[in-house]
C-alpha cells in the first residue's frame, strides 16, 4: 500500500480537557489506514500582525510548513459566541498568508463542530464554510457533522464511551478519507 496521507487536524480550543481535542483523538483512532491524523494544537501560534509579514516569526513559518506537507486539513471546532474561537481564526489567518500563497491552498478540508449544548456548534461550522473557500481546497460537503450534547461522550481518561458518537465519527472519517484520496490524485 502507498504511504498514508498525512492530515493536519486543528482543534479550535486550547483547553486541556477540550472536547474538540478529545474528538480529534477519537477520529485519529478511527481513521482508515489510507490517512494518518497529525493533531496540531494552536498554543504556539502567535498573533497575526501584518507588520510582521516581511520577516515572519518562526512559529508562523513552522505552522505554514506543517500545512504545506499535509494532504488535507480537518478542523474540529467548538463554538464561541456563535462563531469559531479567536485562536482558530488567528491560525487560519497565519496559514492563509502571504496573499495568494495560502498554505491551505488546494487541500481538501473537513469541518467537525461540537458543543455540550443542543446546537452542535453549527454556527461555528457555517462560519468556517464562509471563511475557507477563498483560501483552501474543496470542503467535504456530505456527511455534515455538528455534534451536540458532547458533554457525556468521554470518560475521565478521555476515552470515547458514547457508542452512537463512535458510529457517526467513523462514518465521517471514512468519508473524509475518500475525499482526501479523490483530491490527491
Ligand atoms: C462558549 N460555549 C458555547 N457553546 C455553544 O454551543 N455556542 C456558543 O455560542 C458558545 N459560546 C461560548 C463562548 C465562550 C467564550 C466560551 C468559553 C464557551 C460553550 C462551549 O461549547 C464549551 O465551553 C466547550 O466545552 C468548548 O469547547 P472545548 O474547549 O471543550 O473544545
């Protein structure tokens, strides 16, 4: 078999016990062997500042390089005030520059939103669907995935214990792997 495609997974939360991070880890476990998920947390990415573009900080260059090497990008985001968290928007802004040379360019992308509440972070996911088309490759359209009631999905050790969620995540990551194959020919 050819080498698996490396997929950068960006959890949109810095929280140690983040559900988004736990979902990212569960997806990494469930992924088929055609893709390998590389979870990249956003703690190290400094604030985007256009004044620094001529001599970008090392953390921006490292992040852009990580994206360049990937065959696809998967966003696992919570919703903050009906949108994506600022740290995730900052990372997208950093990765999208220099102008016309977005590190997300041409990469197939996927969006997984979640919330402990009833709406599953759907507004955050919809905002990503607005942000990405100008700077990335094709977004996986179906299946859509907005995970609500995420609060009881994991045990104390971060293991996924909600079977219904496992089924949905498996369906999603298999579809995403096919999306990655299709757009990396
Ligand atoms: C939230 N939360 C939230 N939830 C939601 O469904 N819609 C929303 O608009 C918001 N807004 C919001 C704003 C801010 C500033 C915080 C801190 C939280 C709740 C959020 O879903 C919850 O804290 C998640 O646990 C955050 O995701 P992680 O850190 O678990 O990945």
